[in-house]
């Protein structure tokens, strides 16, 4: 079975950098994640939204990569938020306590509304 490599697409909307993710977040995802995040860091956004609505799988290495992005965002004074996580991954984010540090929203419109409002 071939891995479903992570694809990223970045854009800027309402002062928020949006990174749309598609595929699997695992050890093979480090380069595309870091490349996308480096690009949006240069935009100096108020927040970075990781849209995970098309993410099929996240393993422990993928969680570690997300934690790395969280560290980078905090160091740069950028809020990191997430939308589109399945119920399963929302539970994993709660169990690992990532949800204590990253706001999770059901979809992009709600995430953008809260991020722009500063809540």
C-alpha cells in the first residue's frame, strides 16, 4: 500500500495564513510542513490555521511535527489554530493535551471568525 504523501496549499485570508493539508501526516511530512510554515511565517500573520479537513491519517511522528509547529509559532508570536479534525483526532489532541495549546474548530469559517475576532 502506497503512502498518501502530504500535500500543502497556502493562502492568506483575513490576516490569517491558511495551510490546507491533504493526505497523511507522518515522517514523510516534515519537509512539506516546514516549507509551508516557513512561507507563511514570512507573511507575519496574526495566526496560522492548519486546515486538516482532508487529512486521512496522523501518526505519532505527525503529532510530533505539529508540536514542532506549535513551538515555532509560539516563539514567533503567532497563534496556531486547527480546523477540520475528525472526531478521532480531536480525541487524540485532547488526550495528548495539544488541545490545551491549540484552538480546534470544526471548519474553516468558524476558525477564521474566531481568529479575526481574537478569541
